[in-house]
C-alpha cells in the first residue's frame, strides 16, 4: 500500500455528510413532486428521476468505497501472523524463568509450597 494512499482516499466523514445532505434534497424533491398537479408531474418527472438516479449512483460509489476499504483492512490483518503461538511461547518462558529462580530457594529450603 503506498504511503500517500490515505491522502487520495475520500474522507469518510465528508462522504457521510454529503450523502445525508443529498438524501434530504432528494426527499425534498419528492415532496415537491407529490404536490404538483397532474400536468406538472409529467413535466417534473424527468428531474425527479434524475435526482433518484444520482442518489443511486452515490450509494453505489459509497458501497464500493466501503468494500474496498474493508478488503484492504482485511488483507492487512490477514497478513499478520497469529499471535497465539508467540503468546504461548512467552508464557512458557515466563513460567520457566519463575521456576529457575525458585530452584535456589528449594535447595536452601526457604521456599514453601504454593497454595
């Protein structure tokens, strides 16, 4: 992934704000269309249809952006090795170090059995 890729990506917050604003505009256009007399509806149908088609196009681009971002994140995470093996090894080493430090105490007789 290139270093400057985040600069080329649209800002998710801006996309959400614009989408919300455009949706309100589409709803407003639909409300105005419903109020038109029958002869006016025939005339205004083209602009309403265009408004809805633009909204569909925006939603399609937004969905594609979200899928691309998800797949990019998934790919990055899938390349990371599983941490369980490393954590288990660290736990064994900690336990071994603890046991090694107890050996002199056992030999001296100063250590009591743990609960």
